[in-house]
């Protein structure tokens, strides 16, 4: 299996992927002062936009399990 560069991975689009146009791609999401947006803000994004942002693993913790375990 061939290893892909980050540049090539970034260009891969899944089935019916709309891209990141219209998504807030600035900043990052997580719990704590080092993040510009909260995890609640992350989960308020559309599923498509969630694939376009930098998110902390904290947003997948037990406090948010109602959102990702569906």
C-alpha cells in the first residue's frame, strides 16, 4: 500500500462531499482556553463542515457522546 502525502489526502473527496465552501475553517474547536471555539460549537456545525475544521479529541469525550454515537 502506498503512503499518501497530506496534500494528496486533502484533495480526496468522499462520495457526495461538498467541499468546505461556506464552512468556518478558521480557528479550532475544543474545551479550554487554547481553543477559539467550543465543542458545542463544533457539534452545531453541519456534518459536512465538521470534516473541514480542526477539532480536539475532547469533543468526542463522554460529555458529547449523544452527538457522535448515533
